[in-house]
């Protein structure tokens, strides 16, 4: 893959990964991280990043939902031989091309690394991962080697401040061994 100078890598967000090819004409099967697969269909340009960090831009010629995946045909990727080199690549887009969010909605990438504190001001750590559960997502909060799983629901999450990069939580009695926090 060729290195790409623009947009800057810090302006890019990973939205999926290439898991395999599909058919003989160079289509790629993409594991798309958004629950609403229809969002992907609006992208006209994606970027692929290999394991060495090299990024290459592609025009999306065709995309459709297939089971739990996206099948995408990229311009100038015309056969299975050309497509196979992208297996394992990350799929990225410029943050500016992401769909607008509603009130109280956040992109996971914006939550990762946020500091988590209790309503009484005790620091719990930083969000290191988010686990989708089908209901409420679960924030994985790390402090050193200590790991806490916090349900991302209104009963627990009291405030998310993206400007200060803080999340305020009200821990449920007995659920986290509150005496050790």
C-alpha cells in the first residue's frame, strides 16, 4: 500500500476490517463496527490501512449489506488476486464524513481514553474498551492492572463531558466491591 499524506492519520477513525474476499471479481467482505450497517452505504471513499500503518484511499463503487457484513467493490480492485492483499486491513474514514449524532450519542472512539470518576470524585481509571452487549454497552475501565466493567446506562452514567474528557458514574451498591474503590 502507498502511504497517504492527507488526511492526517489523527483525523481518521477505524470503522471496520477486511475479513476476506467475496467472489472472483475483487469484492471485499468487511466487518463493520457500527450496529447500523446502513451507515456504511453512504461512504463514497474509504481508506485501508495495512499492519505496517500504510494507508491507501479508495473510491467505493458498490456496497451492500450481506448477513452481518458489508460487501464492497472498490475502484481499481478488479479481481480476487488484487483483493486478497487487503485481508486483515483496517477500514478507515475521515472523522468529518461520519454521520451526525443525536443528543446523548457518542462515537466509541471519542469515549476511549476518557477519565472515569464517581459522583463523589473518586477516580476509577480510563475507558480502555467498550463491549457491545445488545442492550447497554459496557465500558471497560482500567486503572493500572485493575479492571472495572461499567454498564453504559442512565442509572450508572450520570454525565459524559467530551470537552473535559470525563465520565461521571454512580456505582451501584455492592456491584463493584465499593469498599475497595
